[in-house]
């Protein structure tokens, strides 16, 4: 299956340098060797998250870290403002509801981005809100919400800004400390170029202060214990050693390139994909496009399923269909992490154009 | 670091066949290829767990699955009987307490095993108990509790038998269905011969029935959702794809050998280690010894730390110190999973004997 190109919005391609770390013999986690790895990893995570704050690592999918951020930073009954315009914003909202928070849900049509004005208005109406839940890259629609502008509002309010950056981090610019984002959640299998299985939460001082007042029960995703262990380059529970070793290499790769260059590469490749797709006469779904992936609206009479099948069977290129109500209607063409190169975009565009033509849409003619 | 031999009670050695699966290119989890892998994995997990019941897989450490079993099978205020005689029994108890269960704690001195009679008495005193929490292999003391005999009592009671088999499964005999164990929790980095990062919970029909009445909030570790997805060879959240592919290979290895042969190998190697250590004039810590590891009491004047250091520095053999109150007092010599071979035991015994001698204890002379 190795000659397939994964242009899916996670898991995405894992670079050879990272893959090579996965098959080295196991080491024990309560050793100086592993502590030294963790020390480097924790330091490099801060650089990649653009923060001087601690970044907690868990063995789980990104959803686990989202849940952890709710569990540890909020109290039962706390008012939170949830912004959603897609499946992943809804997930954060749903987790908050499961834990009995007083969720004020701001739901926009799929494909739209929230405006800072709307969040400002919501913060005025709910001055007692303890948090705003937002998504950096809404992977279901390829929208990026204006995190920087929202942070400019929340940083002067009583509400934490908690950002699901699972698929956006390392693709869309995100400057946690500079912008004043309080909580950044991430997963391993997107911009961080790793296999799935690790999740991350960076929390600033304002967020750390909320841990003590939280009354929601937790054990595995306990931030206080994890923070305490982190100071000794340790973890409360057995870490996913091999994935953490891969993380060390992936972070090194990102920092060798430099985060500004990484973001610029994503912007450049994303612009190119959007421009070529537009030149085919096709509509982009996202009102405010993320650089992590492009959501392409299928023309009348073309089902995304068929286009995806041709790309896979004929070109060995894997892209994703829409989720939920968007299934069959859009193709999600990811250019994330290690799959964000001109060569990968070329192969993706060639496959996409051919698949559209085979589905009866003369894309090439409209260029 | 690859020429070290890990005789630690997890993570333990990962076989070459499994390591090789870790560096193959990433595949996407919402594909027929991955579904086919998951179908084989789910079937083989049942064989290894000796059950016809579903075995749920999570991306987390074993503790996550322990927490999941409490969260999904019990209600706030439910009475549970916790049996503990070491750190891991205490962990199960502590998780139950965090979630507001009415925990009746039966605590034995470290090194002892519970008697079925004591559990029978506790079940009589608390006929309304909803669960008994027990540990197959108490890794902190190298004791195995009499799971089979306790199951003979719980299967005719109103209480589920929930067994933490994280380090015991694949080492100590455990026949879930035949014995009538209701819940079996496991982790990947012990008898299953994988890197850490996956956890498992097998639940029988009696346990599945408890899911509906549970009122504890959960999201990531949601058994109902996981069971529903499992029926379609899917998972609610992105699985740890690479570790699951390693799992496929590790399960295949276990089943090629056969579970009875795997247990017999552990019993044979464990007996040999215990016998050689006893012949050195040393005391074994466990009253009822697990076949997963041997806990060796240090003679007067010998600190386990020094023995462990010599083994590591001179022989490249890694063993573990005692935990908590046992730190400095015992050496834990694991013979788990892929490290359970005569060759590994030989190397471990040679290293151990030499380290003891260097610490001033003439082990060889007493053979």
C-alpha cells in the first residue's frame, strides 16, 4: 500500500526520517535516555506551538486532548461560548455538553468563518462566559477561523480562548503567545507529520490558573498531574515511547525549516491548488480558506465518491469525501505536513483533473 | 540504545517482525484496507483474550482503559469491592474513587495474594456490590491473584469481575469466557509485545448490559460508541494506525505459537528464574508468583539501585527497581512477551549474579 499518496486531512504522509525512528528497538521510559528525549521534545514542542508555556502530550487521538481541556479548565455549570461551522467545532461543543457546561452555541452554515465582531457581540452578551471554543482549521469544510482577531478580544475578557488546532497547527499560522491564545489542542497525524496516537494541549498561565477551580472528575487526562510530571521530564502514565521518538524527529524537521517557512510553504501550495482548481471552473467550499486543505465543490452531476475512486484506483492518490451532510458533494484535497510539496500537489492535481474528466466534467478544457 | 535487553515489566522487547511493521508508509483508517486489518485484529484479539466477546481498542496507556471500564460500566454511588496488594490494585481503586463510587477497599500487605475465601466473605457482606476490581498480575510485587477462583464466585453473584490484566495477559493463564471473567483490561507494551500506546477492554454480555445504566460522563472512552463502530470494523476516533498494524503482527505471532504454549513458555522461564534466584540464597517477594516477572528481595546491605546500575552499565540489561515503599528493596526481573526466552533469562541471570557479586553478595558461592 506504500505507493499510495495520502492527500487526506489526516492521517497524512509520514516522512521517511520519522518512519525510520519507529522501528528502532524499544527503550524504557523511566530512564535518563528517555528523559533526555522528552526534554528535547518538550522544548521543541514549545517552539512549534510558538509558546513559552508547557505543552502536554498524551497517548490518545486529538479528541482525547479536546476532552482533557474541557475536563481540567472548567467547572460544571460554567458558561462557554461554542463557535461551530462544521463537524469539528460541533465536537468541541458536544464534549462541553457531555460535561454539563452551560454551552451557548453559535452555529454558522458549513463553509463560513465566524467574524470577530460576532464573537465580540457574544462576549458582550455573556460577560460571565469562562471560555470561547474555536477551531483553527475546520477540517470538514476547509475553513480557518480568525483565531488572531478573536484572541484580541478574549485576552481582555474573562474568557479563555480554547482553540482546536488539531489539523491546523503547522499548516495555518498560529502564534499562541503573541496572539494571546490560552489553550491550543493538537493531534499528531496532521501538520506534525506523525502517525496518529499522540495528542497535545498547550496551556498558558491564565489557563493553568483555571485547573484548581475545575471540579470535573478525571484521571487519565489529568493536567495537574501531567504538568507536575512534565517539570521532571516525566509523564504520569506510560507514554507512547515509539511515537514520542518519532515526534522528536518530526519537530526537528519542522524547526530545521523554521515555522514561518513551514507556514509559507503551506500558503504557497494551498494558493496554487486553489488557483488551479478555480481555473478548472470549480467552486471552492470555504469562505475563508485554510492552508491545510482545499474543499472543492463537485459540479452538477459529478459525485465526489466517483472522483475519489478514480484517483485511488488509477493514480494511487487518496483524498477524502465530505463528512455528514457534505458527503458526496465535496472533495477534500489536503496539503498538510509532509504532503505539502509541489510534487504532491502536482500529482494530486493531475489525478483530480483526470478523475473529473472521467466523471464527465471537462476540467482541462476550462483551464 | 538498541543492544540493551529490556527485562523491565513494560515496555518490554518488541520483536523484529513487529518493529518492521512500524516503519511502513501510513495508510488512511477510513479505507477498506484498514477495515480489513481491523477485522483481523478484532478477531485475533478475541483469541488472545480467550473470549467470544468484543475487545475494544483505544489509543491510550492501560490506565485509560481502566478508567474507561469504570466510566462505562458503573453508576455514581455504585458499591464496588476493590482488592489491592500493590500499586496497580490501588490505581483501579483510586480511579473508582475519583468517580464517586462507593469503594470498599480490601488492602493486603504488598507481596500477598487475596484468597478466594476473603472475596467470598466480602461478597456476602456486600451482596449489593456491583463489581469486584482485581489485578491478574500485580506488577509492583510480581503477585498473581487467583482470578479463576474469584470468577467462580462473582459469576454467580450480582457483581461483575473486572480484571486489570495489563501486564498479565499473554503471560499468566487467563480464560475470560471459560472462567466467567466479565471485564479484562490490557495494555500493549507487556505480553502483547508492542510499543506502549494502545489499551484494550474486553467486555462480556453481563458487562455490556451495565453500559446503559451507567451515568458517568465520558466522551473519548465511550464504550457504547466504540462497540457500535467495532461492528463495522471502525473506531469512533482516529485510531493509532501504526500501532494497530504492529498489533496485527504481534497477535499473529502469539496465535502461531498458541496461547497455551505462550503461557507454558512463561511458566517454564519464570520457574527457571525463580529457581536460580532461590539457589542464590535470595528470597522471592511474591507469595503467589506471576509468570510475567520475578520480584527478588535484596539481601541485607545490598541496594537494588546498585545492582540495577551494574546490570545496565556492564551487561546492558535493564531491570526495574521496586515502586513506592519497595524502592531500593527489590529488583523486578521481567520475563514478559518477547523477552520471555531462555536466552533472555540466561543473559538476565548472568547479569544479575555478577551485579550482586559486585555489590558484595557472593551469589555464585551459594549455588
